[in-house]
C-alpha cells in the first residue's frame, strides 16, 4: 500500500491565549473565524497583529483559533532572519528555550519572552490513519514529493497522532517553495 499524505503549506501565524488576545484587541475581544483549516475545530481569524523582532517587523500576521494555553508565533526560517531572531526548530507547543518577540495589536502590545519557532515539519494523523499508514506517534519519517518541476524528499518529519487530528503533512513556506508545493500536492511516506 502506498502511504500517501496531503502536503499543506502552513504560512506564518500565531496562537494566542485569552489574556494576550484581550491585551492586543481589548477586554471584550473574541476571535472572529475567517476560514476553517484542515485540522478539525481550527480556523484562521480576521484578527492580525504585527510581530516585532530586534531587527525588523512583519505586519498582518494571522491569528489561528481557538485560543490556546500558551502563546506561540510560527514563522519560516526566512521570517526569523528578517525579524533578527535565531532559527529555532521545535515541534508546535514546545516553546521552552525559544526566542521571544513583541506583538502589537490595535489596542496594545505584549512582550513574549519565548514562543517564536520554526515549526518542525510534521504529519497529523488520527490513531486509525496512523495505523493504516504503519506509523506511530513521535516516529520520524521521510516524505517524497514527485512533481514536474522540483521533486523533493523531506526528512525529519515527525508523526503526531491524536484523535482530534485529520491526516495532513504541514511544512512552512520556505519548504513549500523549495518543493513547488501546490494546493493538491501529495507526498509518500518512505
């Protein structure tokens, strides 16, 4: 059986806590869904912020909802360099020892002491999908993408298994550009 997985590009974004949302957008602020994402219950929001690093800023960075227990800014390696931050590759949710930044919203600012990551490329899967693919949670795999212009093999892809996931591989914009990834690109776990 071929172990195919949809490859999706995850552009720069951030996740915020309720507290950070209120500091940036005001006490009565709530997240306004703009469009649903492939992972169940997650959505891109109308709300955008400016991310300020020691070197430069990046404006109009989308917040993804719903709110989380901790703040996290996910950027590409190119974005990290633009901001003047070190490139720290971590799994989503693992922000310990990562650089911080300043977030600027229409009603206020928040200084993050940590939380800026280049997300480790990963595959989301339910337990049933993982079993069908012959992989387990936290397993490291490689994914081969063959296309007409820039075939590529992504190594060091971590498999993340949870019942609230839906099968998809996520890479950042730098990785997507390197492999000429389009909206309907599939890879094969090798």
